[in-house]
């Protein structure tokens, strides 16, 4: 068993996290991760309303008696969702772990703390992680440039970012981006992390509620099959390579603005990819770690394999190198 500050503080068996993913972080996946000893996160805004989130949390509780959390990503938008009501739904439901991302979570921290909720905040730089530590979060997930979704604008890969964060921070650190197996887990621990967060890898599991064609495409993809969109808008996002993402990059290079790609990147189109299996219907998040994914296991198979192989790497291969 791998015991770290993260497993101790957050009350989970293994230092492996399934982060929040839009349209993906649902009760079945989260419960499967929890039952396997990891920490899974329901994605709050996948649920249309706060009451729907309450029901999804209740569904997860029917499927597991292990700890799980809820992700709340706060992003600027023209018509923002009622974040305060989603937070209240989390608190009222008795959830004890929250993953925050996007904007500064400070306005909601007093309510979380009063409810005895531990907060894990996602960051893409050491300076943002230090700010998160200062305002009182319990841990940070540090996302390297390899990750799916939004890797920030600094383009720092995990091999540099993880030890830089570990050197600067006092609170537990979860390494995110480019991790899919025991090698990534052991490497992250060696770099100073207290656990790992995986998105794309958990997207490609049997319990993930996305179309089988998406999972098969991830297995078929290599580490080169992603695109970086919104670079010219200073809101970089790493997504899977397909007709739509290539078109977005082409429009940007020609000087296009967000208005010129708005319809292409609409969330409803990305949802169609996951639900209908039309791989070119819209953009969908996937990391460079696709190149390391070769199967579609259950969450239990994946987590057990990672932990067993990690222990083997630590006890056999690495220790055998010490003269």
C-alpha cells in the first residue's frame, strides 16, 4: 500500500484521483473509482441544476460508501450558472471533499470550512498554487503542460512543475497531466507529489459514461494527437485532434477571434461527441497521455494494476539500482 500525506488527509486508500470532467464526472464513474480505493469527483456543472446535483450525489451514495467529492469549476461567462446554489447543494448533501478550479475559490472557502469540507484546488503554476495555499485550501492539483483541458499559459511540463511546486508548498500536492500508469505514479511521487490526478485515463475506462468510439479513439491515438486551441486568445486548451480542432487552429492562425470559432467550440457539440460517438461533432478534451493508453479497463482493474506495479517498481527495479 502507498501511504502519503494525501491519503491520510483525504481519507482514501490509494493516492489516485479522478478529476472533474465535464459530461464525464457522473455517479457511476465516481463510485467505481471510490470503490477501488481512489478519490473520484462528480462534476457539478454537468448537472443542469443544483437539485440535479443533489440527486447525482445521492445516486453516488447508493453505489459506494467510500469517500468521493464534487468538482466546482468557476469560469467567467456571459450568463454564469448559480454557483452559490451549487455550493449550497454540496454542503447540504454532506459531501466532505471539493475540487475547485478556474477562478479564485476564496469567496466560497468560509462556507466549505464551516461545513468541514476539505478543498483541493487545481493550479497550472507555482505562483497560483502559493496563492491557493495562502487563502487556505487543503491541497493543490498541479497541472503540467501535458494535461487535457486548460494547461495555463506558461507551458511548463510536469517534470519541472511538480518538483518546483513541491519545493515551494507546505500542503499536499497532486500531480496532474501525462499520467496513465504505475510509471507515472512512481515518477510523480519521486518528484515530490503526494498523489496523482488522471482525467484522460479515467475517461477511457469501462465505467466512463462516454461512447465506446471515444474510448477506442483514445486507445488508437498517439501522444501527438492533440491540438492546442485558443492560444491566440490566451486561454489555451488542449483537446483531441479532429476536424473541428484543426479548423479552430486554422482560423486562429488566420487572425480569427472567438466570435469566428464560437459555434465550432460550443459545449453542446462536444457533448454530442461523448454521447453519440461522432468524433468530429465538436471539440473534446484529451491529453498527450493518449499515447500511453492501450486498453479500456474497469476502474478497479486500472487502480489495482497501478498500485501493484508501482510497489514493484519501488521495491524491485529502483531499489535494485542502489549499489
